[in-house]
């Protein structure tokens, strides 16, 4: 059976060039990168080469990049690190209601520990108002954390304006750029952020490797303790193969952003337009905001999203109802409810996320399969039967 993968925001396939770059570090180049003999120093050179490649993807200096196990660890290290290093008994953090759980759950834990946290609302498109951030600032604010691009909607936040607000207030600014890396240009100087997190497996690299940009001079308390690895920021023997894979993926991503992003955006739009044209009572979510070129989140009224994901998987199309980290969750997406969707609409929403390898033929295959699967599920839906006569027309609900 033919299979088409449209869940690249969950993870991406490891590129063949990335795999080839990694292979020697599982076998002949097995040394510990902290050892001073030749086995170790060959690995140290590979780690530092990867650091330069990752820094190049971010527009940073190599000395400002540390390696981690992924986006979640990078976000934890950044947020806990800044808050724990801040002076004063009263501390305050500003974030949004649509952050990834790697940020939301950290902020909730900080709140349990006595740190004041402001969770700002977003508009219908998933955008935070920078003026809301400015109004939320307090004398005790130590950190603003706003994601670069949302993992479910693809919405891109106005980071440069937020960076200016943070700089004017002398407050640290962290951004989770996991869903932006490899899809959009990243320039930490232009953004004005102090901390930025990425993950290898979201940009055709391996799982278990990530990086955190830390602007020179940023006060950061270590999140774990051990050796003096990664300039004392992240102890533990380096995952050399994973780091090399991340470095190669970052190198490739710089080329893909300029060469391939427009093609992927065209395919995303082709998928959206085809579904809206052939599936009545459907709506694109976040479509009026700047988005990553690969992401489309669509509500198909009167269906259960999880049932559609299963039905499409059986027909050869892989997609998702939202964040892979929330798989199995009973509650509707916190992102979609935060933009004002009723729970039943949030549960009827599907995320299609294209990748570097997605082809026009695959999109055409998906368009040949999806409408029929939705129609079948709607025929089994009591709400669809009851509202068939008055169901919203595509023109009434498209955005």
C-alpha cells in the first residue's frame, strides 16, 4: 500500500547525508570528545565543527551554542536557568497560552514554586499582541518566553518587536524555535533574543540531539550537575554522533530554506485549497497570519479528529490532530481552545505538516483519499445528520 507522510511537525526522516555523516562516530571514531588523546580529539573536532554549523543556522557565534538532548531540554535549561539565576525573592515570567508543553509545563512548575507567571492570550489566528507583553511587564519580570512558530497552527510570532520590548525593559527573552528551524530564516541578532532552542529531529536530523543558543553574558544557572562539559552549562559525555547529525542537518537546512521553502509552501496551499474545494464545512485555522511554509491546520466540522487520523492511516496518509507530545490526550488541544475554538471544533481539527521530501504527487494522492474518508465518517456522525440541512457552506467558513 502506498504511504504518504504529512506529519513532519512531529518528526522528520533522517536525511541520507546526515546519516552518512553520523556513521563513523558509531564505530571507528568512537572516542570521548573530552579525552586529550587522538581518539578523543578527532571527536572534539567533529563536535566543534557541528557547533559552527548550528551557530551559522542561527546567526550566532559558536561559543554561544551548547548541545542538549533536544528541544524540551533546551527549553527547560533556558527557563529554569534564567529564573534560578535571577536575584530577588519575587520573580515574574511572561509567556503565552499556546506555547509547547516544554514551556507551558515548565512555567506551571515555576508557579508551583512561587514564581509569578502571566499566560497571555492570543487572537483567533494564534498571534500574541506585543502591547499585551508590554502591559504585563513588572519590576520583578525576569523572562519573556514566546515561541517562534506554533507547532499546531504554524503561526509565526512578531519576535523582533517582542525582542525590542524585552531589551527596553532589560528582561531576558527566550524563544522556542523548534518548529521554525529548517523552515524559516533565524537570526538571533535580528530577533534580539537571549536564548533560542532547536531540535535535530525536526529538521531531518536524529532524535536525541538539540541545541540552545545562549547570548554571551546571559546569567544562567545550570539545570544539572556533573562535569564541565559544554562550557559548564550542560554536563555529561557528548552524544558525538547525534551532534554531528545535528550539525549536518543545520548545514543542509540553510540551503533548503532558500531553495525549497517556496516549493513546500505551494504544495501546502495546493492541499488546503483542494480540501476546501472538495470538503464542505471546512476551515483553515491560522490562515490569515504569517505561517511556516509547511503547516496547515484544518477543521472538518462534524467529525472526530482522532477517528479521521486512524481512517487516513489505513488509507496510507499519515497526519495528526496536533502535537505528537500530547498523543493520547483526552482534552482538546490547548492551542486551539486558546484561539477561541469550542472543544468540539478543536477535536475536529487536523494538522497536515509537509516536509522537505514531500512531492506534488503525494499531495494529489492525499487529496484523492481525504474527502472520501471525511464523508464516510460524517455519514456515521449524528451531529452531521442533524445539521446537514443547515451545515456551514465552504464559503461561509473558509478563512
